[in-house]
């Protein structure tokens, strides 16, 4: 009886080699300068992928989709998206008077035409939220609504 080798992420295994070769073909076929987006690749040993710009993930395949998505996300945060300028976000938030600041979150859009791109920041305060556009200008999103609960004394 033929012994079947164990599946793993070893680069010498057929699945990892297949994923790497497929990745090279996709990079040649769809490498678009300035276009970014997650591309799934077939792999026998887990999950493989790349960015549409041609960025290759550090490993040829991953044991979970979350690790692969993190590798692509790290690439976008490090190489593509602009870094956060908290001073600009705080200045815009104060002008809209949304109260004590809670935090901010990057807004990302993915479309067929443009791929994945940075679309600004969502800044939250205790009284409301604003959207800070990529050019640095804020747009009011709305106020928080307080919970209206009825309490009965027993």
C-alpha cells in the first residue's frame, strides 16, 4: 500500500509548490500597478492568496483563512494605506463637538473598478460620530441615541 504523505505547509510539498506556481501565473496575468485586493488561490495544504498588486504573502499557504487575511491586511496597512495622523482626527472631532473621544476606525472600500482602497476614518465620541475624508475634512455622521428603558419599581 502506498503511504500518503501528511499535508502541511512545507514548501517542498506538492500543494505548496502548486500554490506558488499558480500565484506566479496570477501575478503575471493580473498584476495592476496601484490596484489592491485580496485574491484567493487554490492550495492543497490550507489557504493561499496574494494581493492584486503582486505582493506575495510571506508563506505559500496558511493553515487558516484568518492568518492569510491578516498577512494581506498587514501588507495593506504597511505598504498601501496612509498612516493615521491622530492630530488631524482630534482637531476635526473637536470642531464637530462629539464629546469625549472613544476611538477611530479606518474605512475601507472594495469595488471591481478600483479594488481595495482607504476611504477615510470613522471617529467616535461619546455624543456622536464623524467621518474624516482622505483629504482631512470631516463630515458629521450622526448623534448617538440614548436608550429609553422603562423601569418598574416592585
